[in-house]
C-alpha cells in the first residue's frame, strides 16, 4: 500500500504547528515529522481525505498553512522514527529514551517509549517543563491524574516517583493505545481512559498534570478543581508566555493559589495549589 505525504509550511510556526498537529491527529494520519518550516504528515493512500485536511486548515484563521501533496512508496515508520529520535535528559534526573538507546544507570529515573506520533517524546518545551516540575515534587503515595497524556511520559514518571495511583486520559485512541504499550514497557500500572474532562467522575486526586492547549485548559480548569483534593496541586503547560495572566486569573477564580512558573523559550508551565 502506497502512502500520501503532505508537506506543510506553517506561518508563524509556533504555536500553530503543535495545534495543527493535534487537529490532524484526529484524521487517519499514521506519522508526523517536524521540519524547519512546518511538518510532514503521512497517511495510507486509501484513507486519504484531502477535504478533511482542508477543513482543519480553515479552523486556524491566525495561521497561514500551505502544503504539497505527493504519493510515495510504503515507508518503514519504525526506521524513520529511529533515525531521527534522540534521547533526552532533564536536569540530570530523568532520561527519556527508546529501546534501542543505551541505558544510563546514573540517572535516577528512566522512561522508555516508542511513540506512534511525533509529539509526546519529551522533546517539546512543554513536556520538558512538566518533567522539570515532576522531578522536584513529592509524589509518594499520591493519586495522580495526567490529562492529555499523549505517550503517558508524565503518568509513568509519577508512578516511578512512587505515586500510589496514576490515571491517564486522552481524546485520541492512538494515545491510549500507545500509553498502554509504554506502561508495559516501563513496568508500571496506569488506569488509561479514552475521553476528555467530561469523563471525570467522583474520584479525587492529589496532583493533576495537564499539558494541553490553552483554550481547552481555560474551559476545563473548573472540572480539574472539582476533583482536586484540598492542598492538592495543579500543574499546567501547553501554554505560551502571553497566556500567563488569563490562566492565572482563571485558576484564582476557581480557588487555586499561584505558586510558581517555569519557562523554556516562549513556552511556560504553571503550578497552583488548592486552598
């Protein structure tokens, strides 16, 4: 089966590449790769729906997105991914690698992943910032919720840092499937669920981590607060520097106290406590 390659040029690149990738992940694409000016996306020829792609381009009014579409021979996606994926180390505390990378026993926490898509590898600033927070905080014996889990790097790290229970939720089926694979790969137990904040029930959490796009966070913060224990912490990312005041105000309106901010390039992560 041949594939269709879409070569997208995105202007401005950030934050629209990440947002556009999330939109395209709702389609039948099997793989994405970042490029200097945008990204490439690959879909089986018989599943290609160009009208669906155009609909998602039209959603992003503030970005200019152009593309070139080409039919290519079948690709070995594992080989493509392996050739480009480099392991990362966060603050000499967490080592995120693939199975074919060497181990580093001197690093306290190791996470082994095989993502099905290009995001969720830990390379993006937002994931990096969340990992920075997580290696600093105490998770022992706590119940943790990872919203928008992607490859579940954060939920896996919570369990490796002695969390009692970790729940991982994502709207994309590929994320939940890949999360289950990565949990097994790292010998941790996760409760992985397909859905969004609307599926949150009565269970309470000590820590909620959410690395999601700004508009979704603004809508869902009240739902997070509802299931967050008193003195529990909410850690947010997927945000840019200009989002800070809006997110801070929304959290404070819902009974959260701002604790700290981390920044990496133009991206930020924020930490709040329920009081």
